[in-house]
């Protein structure tokens, strides 16, 4: 149920839709999806303009890449400072 809710406006400066962002705000959660469609790793720095909930301590990160599936905790500061996305990967961050 992570991607159910009201869509949140997202944009990217990545060239040619290399990284696709998508975000939703649900009743009691926020979900942020990043799809790296390129054949090389990408670093994504996120600016949470208009974030109405204050900075969360951590996100839960779920990732599917050529290395397989992983799940771990990642700090808000790490996401805002630059998150590394493996090539051809899908990364989901949730609160």
C-alpha cells in the first residue's frame, strides 16, 4: 500500500528521463520512488521543497537492481545529500 495516496509533484534535472521520480502522500505515510533507466549508476540529490511533515529521521529503502533485492534504513540527510542509484534499478523510500 506504499504507492496509494495523493500524488506529490516531482521533477528531475536528469537528462533524457534518465531518472524517473514519483511520490505519493498517503494518510499516514510518504512514498518516494526513483527509477534509474540508464546503464550507469546515478547520484540523486533530493530537495524536499514544501515538505509539510518536517524532516523524517529515516526512510526505509527498498531496492531492486542487478545485485538483487535489498531493504535497509537510510537517513533523510543521506537522501537530501545524494543517494546513489545502481544502473537499471528501482528504489522505493517510505516513511
